[in-house]
């Protein structure tokens, strides 16, 4: 089945989280999806090699989602076939005291992919308008503000503007950005959290701290909806993937990434006449050994 989902989940216009499906209801079967993923992984590896050889551009893939939505397994299944020398994954946890002593974008600048590389952010600078919006008291750790009353509508508008400017700057300087939100339902999240408790080999993935955050699921959805609407731009688009079916989310994600790389007009280096001559001479030398 020749199926491409690269444009189906692009945010184009006003985004509504309530109208966004969390499950795939198309005709592609799970078995077909797994076969398609294998095929697309070969294509992704070829494009990654071309990106590396071109050396003039980079790709930044941002993954955001609620707990248990499948970010880690997506990275494993989508990028498992690429050359690790050309791909970096950064997982952002709670900022350290050193990171809090800088502006909220500082640590993300440090993790950006260099030219020729694919960079993957597992969580990202968006935590500052997601977790920190649901828990505004976290912003006090930056020590610039004295009370949660400082975090008014102007504060958040400035944060969104900072993010837009940051991403536009990257886009203008050779980094193509793809932002993916794995949209998992509250019911599916419950199943996956229970699975982590019931299966001993998955116990390490579960934290009791997940439950208080789950109780704020609705607030997080509101924060995501606002952030996505404020920051989905041509130079840094958001894609909203139904994530209740992990196999489908992986297929859709890899096709979005492939489509993005194909539009980057990547080229293998063109050899000069001198280089071609040296190549021919080297060939003759090897053949005459």
C-alpha cells in the first residue's frame, strides 16, 4: 500500500485539541504499517547520509507529549536505522541550578545540531510554556521574578514571542525544524501507566509523581493548544499525531521527517576537475597493486 501521511497532520489554521483525534481510524493495518516503517527507515538512512554529506544544513526534530505517549519508543523505532554519527538525541529534564541561572532558551542552544546532523529534542524549550504554565511557581527558580503574580498574560505572550524568534532565527541560519505532538488520550495513558506497574520489566518507567500530573491532564491540554496555536509557523510547523496507536504514530512521524528532508534540497558535494583527476589516479593505483 503506497500511503503517505506527511501532510495529513500539519497544523494549518486554528488548532483545537478537542477536535484532534487520538486514534488512527484509516485503512492501513498494523501489519502493513510495520512493513511500511521498515521500508521508510531505509529511505531515512539514505537521506541522513545525504544531509551529512551536504554539510550545509541541519534538521531539528522536536517531540512533545504527555507521559506514556511513546516519545522514547518512537525515537528508537524511527531513528534506530540511521548512522549514530549523524544523529544526536537530547532529553531535557528539570533544569539544573546552572541552567536556571541563564535564560530559559540557553540550554537548548547548547544542544542544537551542527550542520549535517539530525538533532532530536525529547521534550524541549516548550516545557517553559507547558509544565511551567500549569505550575507557574516553577518559574520562580529563574530568580528574575519574585511572585507568581508576575506570570500574567504579558509574561506568557513574551515567552511565545521568544520561542517564535528563536525558531525563526534557526530557520534563517540553516536549521530546518519539525515539531511533533503525540496526542494520546487520557484513557490510553491510564492503560500504559498500569502496564508499567503490572509488568516488572517496566516498573522502572513508572513514577508516583506521574499521577498528580495526570490529574492535571485537562490543564496540560489547554497549555498545549495555546502553545501550538502561538508557535506553529511555516518556518517551524507543528504536526499533531494520533498516538493511541504507537505503530501508526511511528509511520506518520517518519514520513513527515522524510518529506521534510526531501524538501531541503540536499546535494552530494560536486568534485572539482582536480579532485576527479586525483580520483582516477587513485583508482589506477589500486587496480595495479
